[in-house]
C-alpha cells in the first residue's frame, strides 16, 4: 500500500471541496520548515523547491505576515489579510544563511527558532548531526528582519523533564538568547511539538507572547496563544500536493486522525 499516494488523493479531494465551499473563508496559516538544503533527509527541502513553494503561495493569493501581526490578531483581534501565511523555521541550521537573501528580496520576515545550548544538545532527539548556526549568524539573520525565537536549550522532550531541566529549556534559553540578540525573545516553539499543561504554563509565565505547537487545528481569534498550530512541510510533499497540506478540511481531517492514532499518525503519513 502506497501511503503517500493515498494521502495525496485524500488531500487533493478535500482541497477541491474547500475551493468549492470555503473559498471566501479567512485563512491564517503558520508553516513550519526545518532545513533548506539538498541533503535528502526528510525534513530538508532544497532551495529551488522552497522558492517554488513561495511562488505557489503568492499565486494562490496568500500574503506573508510577521510574528507581530499574528500576535496582534490573537491578542487584539487586529485584522489580517484574508489569506495570511507566516513562515517559521525550527532548530536553527546553518543553511538558513543560504535562504536569507531570497527572503529579504521577497519581503518575507520569518521566525527562526534556535537552541540556546548547541554544545550539549540532544542529537538523538534532534535526529541528525547537521551544523547549526553560530551566534554571529543568528545576529546576521536578526539584522535581516528575522524574528528570533527559542526552541529550548538542548532540544529535549519537554514533557519528560524534571522542573529544573524544564526551567533550563524554557526560561534559561530565553535569557541566553536575549543576551545574544540584545532583544526580547517573544516566541517559543516546542521541540517536536510536544508539550503538556506544566510546560504550557511555564512558557506562559516566562513572558513569551506566543508559543507554537504542531497541533492539527485551524487558527482563529480564539486560538490558544501558547499552542499556536503549525503545518510541517518536508520533502515528502510534492509541489502539486503542497498547497493542499494546509487546506482547512485537510487540517480538520488530520486532527481527527490524530485523535484516533495519536503520535502514530506522523509515522504512517511520513510527515
């Protein structure tokens, strides 16, 4: 059974239904990328395909928003374009430098979630040995208009940690990154999208403004500010399939499956 072909068929069908019945509905989407390179790992997308995805978004009528705009929408119900998309990157790989000029030219200001203690990070949890950004490179991206957020200290599963380790990941990482960037770190993303009530409460009490999950729900004005859902994009998605991955009905469908299958869903769909 070719799971990807089945996935593509279902996503395409749901996307076509949305085009027919939800074409005027407001869309607010946050996309999550990791590495922009051609190293063939699942969570890497080569630069040319990334550029094509950006072009697809533009042709579909999406406007690129900033973290601050999303913050205004969730806190103050400030208006957003009818089709809004925010680009985010997790982990902070050194290949982010390669995409900087393109995003500057496009006027796109993403959020880059980086780790504060890269010397002692959990490579097993990270799942690769790819090179990470140096401090001066993080500053270079910040100066190019990127928002820098915390992805924790060592990329550990926050739901498994004792209180002192959880504090290191959430609060201490914020302090460390603020010392590097000389700016307030306003945003957090949960490693692997994993969080529980204790983690969420600590993030909320640590003066972050928004925190991002990998939940499969639609973004509305009532979305939790500390569990903002994102759609993960990786190289298993063909260009034809890309635009369907964040169609409202597809998101609802994935959310339904996740309630039934839990964490097994990502392994089954290979995304």
